[in-house]
């Protein structure tokens, strides 16, 4: 019960991290989505670049906050010595969380803005079934540390998976060439139907 109570406190920190970083996800969703629909590749890349830098800086600030002041924050949230002591043992997982998890927040925003959420769905399924559950299963001997390890690996795998799709789908191609190929294919299909 004390471990469960400690986890609930740490989950508040995790929620705070998610809300802080999700602001950048909402911003990149609107701005990058607008650039994507207008086929402005330079604007799209600049938007992603700027917001990613700000997200990294925010993640660094959160890392410092929880690293330097996490113990104080814990003392504000519980006056039970045993719960406080247990939460302290797992606090460093929260310290590691912002810089690991920020990538999937930013990338979620990009895929939402471009309305290509199927990549998010597929990535989530793979991350849960291939990463979270196996890591949790094989780290059960580590107790609660194993649970937090599986959560950290889950966020990391989502960031890596979405990053790979993002690079191939949006960054590594010339949109004008891709659009030209698409237009040529569409024109050919239309002409074949008319014939």
C-alpha cells in the first residue's frame, strides 16, 4: 500500500510533465499541420525545428526541477514518512522522464496535425506489445523499479518509432518531387479510366 501511494504521488509529477510538454505538441499540431496542408516544406521544417528546441529546453528545466527540488516537492505532497521514503527511491525515474518522453509528445502533435494518426496507432500497439509488456515481464524481479523501467522504455520506443517514420515521411524527401510523382500517378490513373 505504501508503494502504491508513492506511485500515485510520482504519477502527479508524470502528469505535470505530460501537460507541460503537451503544450508544444498542440502548437506543432496547428502550425506544422497548416504548413503540411499548404505543402510548404521549409515552413514545416522550421516550425518543427523551433518547437523541438523549446521542448528540449523545457524538458531540461523539468529535469533540473525534479532533480534538484524533487525531495522538497515530495514533502509538500505527503507527511507520511514511509511513503516519502519509498517515493524518494523511485524519484530518479521521474528525473529521467522529461528528456526521454518529450520526443513522442512532439511527434504525436506532428502526426495529429498532418492527420496521419494511423502511424501513432501502429506505433502505440507495437510499443505496448513489443516493448512495455516484455520489459515489465522480464523485470518483475526488480519490483516497482521494473514497472518504472518499462514505462520509460515505452516512451523511448514510441519516440524512436515515430521519429523513424517522421524522418522518412516528412524530412528526408523533397516534397515538390513527391508531389510531382503523386500528380503524375493521379493524372495517369484518370487518363486510364477515361480510356
